């Protein structure tokens, strides 16, 4: 799994983005479980994720309402199927309002660029 930590910081909230090839919801949950074996990710406020398959669109906001859909739309635009993307947020104490969606989008963009660059 490619893990990019500290990609965005805003008003105390910090973001990371991770991803890996994935063929099913069960595999996505197993990959998420592996990610959460890192204590830092297990303690995160949100681990929102999405997976676009030929036969299904699967997402989980993990309490960050709407974040899974933002990730799913980014995957669809990039035509990236069979790949799990997780955006992790550690809440910094101040609400970000609509900026949180911009940050989720930017985190996915950073991941897609790193993946394309062979990081």
C-alpha cells in the first residue's frame, strides 16, 4: 500500500492519503485493517475511502459526511478502477466547513500524481 503522510495541514487538521490495487469490498476492508495496524492511522478521526469496480461503486465516509463520494468521483474522473483510495484526517479542533471537501479532493489528486509518477 502506498502511504503519503502529512500531505495537507489546515487549522490543526492533518491529512494523509493511501491506496492500493483492490478487487473487492472484502479486500478493501482487509487493506484498511492493515493500514490501521499503524497506530497513527488507528487513532485518526476519519479514514474515508472509496473503490470503483466495473460492477460496483463502494464508499465509506467513516464519519466525514460526503468524503467517500468525493473520492469516488475523483476515481471515476481518473478512470481508476480496481484501486482503493483512503483519505485519512486527524481533526485539529477547528471545523473546516466546505474546505474539508477541497482537502479530500486535493489529497486524492496528490495520490493519483504520486501513483502515476511511480512513487
